[in-house]
């Protein structure tokens, strides 16, 4: 390692991802579970890209999984910083020892350790912890407890003064030689690395971390993590149909009493088509042309509400939050029918009508809508991943 790199990025980041904990999902360790399409490990590795003081990542993997972790969780991220994968040991301390060995081989004199199962740490928190470590030798993020803490022992309960209580988190940053020494002298199993430094009499500094930097351990933690990371997915849809005499006019499943209908392969429900396109777009599933092509005779004169039901079934990974549609037409007036239209969509999408807005506007006589040649519809949909 060059001296200039050591000055700007003196830390090797050890990502603790060797746990075999399968309490959350029977099929894989929790650090490989995905939040919004990215594994917990992947999230932490991406975050570390933004932390200036980190020069290299050392991911400590479950034994026998190096190749799989690299292929499934690291390579697809195309990270700019070098990533080294090492196997973990029987205990966390052994795993950290293996990571430290790699950091020392690379010439690093400082390490920062972070749990892969804490996906909500920030680059700022990392920087604060590492800056404190550079000043004092060892520092960790911890959350100052806002709850009163009780200790129950031998049937007796007593209270610990709250102002003295900090709940340890990661990141934890250390002089590499201090941590090596502390690990070498450790005769008990510590639940975090700072504990080993404390036991060896070294100064350890606390940096206030946010409560959301919790470690995902239980099913309840996982649910909290999912709600914290749920980003809205937005999709828009647009559709046009020409008027044709002798055809029925069906809008959002409501048959209108009008002298013209809309031409199309299916029932030409222009509003429902725009809505389906918006829903599919929000989920990244293309459009209705892909799922219900004109060339397929099974969709001839199809009831578009039945197609909407099929689209809804394709969105099993999502909660539909809100939809909004606007009809562009010179006539007829649809205002009296909007509650029935909302009810049709609400029943299929599992939404309350206040989550479904349907509006209409004319085109002031302009364009194909203004000339009364047809109708257009636009729609927006917002989804959140379950
Ligand atoms: Mg259409």
C-alpha cells in the first residue's frame, strides 16, 4: 500500500458476514436476504464505497461459501474499491482474526468492523467512528438508551441509571495492532470487539449512533427493516382508442349510455388499459401489449376488468399504495359514474376508494380528442415492495 493511500484511506473494512443464522429464513443466512432487491451484505458493501477513509473491503464469509458470495453478492455490484473474501471461523473472534490477518497482509494499520446485518448505518456514522479511533485508538457506535434499563438476576430486579447506558452497535474501529493483541489475550468469548479492548485496559470512545442502526436478528427486526427500506415504485400508463359506432362504451368497467363506443381488440376500456400499464410499469413488468397481445385471439372482446385481475395477481411481491387516472374526452360526462368506476377497481386491487382517483378533462376542441375521434387515458400507480 502506498503512503498516500494510507493517508486518505487508512482503514480496511471488515464486514462480518460469516454467521449461519437461519432464524429469519430457513433457506439462507440472514446477511444474504434481500431488502428492496439487494442483499444486506450488498447494501453494506455499497455503503462502504461512499466512506472515504476505507481503502479496501474484507468480507468474512461462511466457510465453503466464498465462491457463491463472490458470484451472487459482490461481483454484480461492480464495486470500485478492492474486495477480499476470507472464510470465517467457528466463532466471531476467529472470524475477525481471519479478517485481521488479511488486513495486515495488505499493509493496513487500522480496521473498521461492521455487521452485514446492520444495513441502516450511514457513511457519516462510519466517518465519525473512524475519526474518533484515529484520535484515541478505538471507537464504536452505540445508542444512548432512552428506556430505563432493568437487570434481572436470581429473581431480583434492579435499575441501572439510564444516563450511563449505551447499547453497542457497529461500526467499531481500531488500531489493528491493539485489536490483534486483545484477540490474542482473550480468554472469554466477547459479543463485540470493543469488549476485548476494554478488558485489555485500552481507551474506547463511544460515538452516538442512530436507533435505526439496529442488527437484524428476529422476524420482528426483519419486518421493521422492510418498512424502513420500502421505497415507492412509480409507474405511468397511457392508452388511446378511436370511436366506432355500434360498439359499447366501457370505462373502468362501467357501461356508459352513449351513441359511440371505442374500437379495439378487447372491450377497449381505455381507462383500465392505462391503469394496467401503470401498474405493470411500476413493477418493472413491461406493458399490457407484452402480457395480453392483440395477436392472441383469447383476448378478443375480453373484459378488461378480468385482465386487471390478472395484472393484480402478477403484483404478488407488492402492495398497491395508490392509483390515479385521468380520461381525456370531449363527451360524455363521466362524473356521475366515478363512484361505480372506483368501486370496480377497488374490489380488484384491494384498495379503499380514497386510494383511487379518477378524473376527466376535455381537450378544448384540440387534437383527435377535441375533434371527437376517440379517447385517451393516462394513469399513475404507486407500489411498495412487500
Ligand atoms: Mg388499449
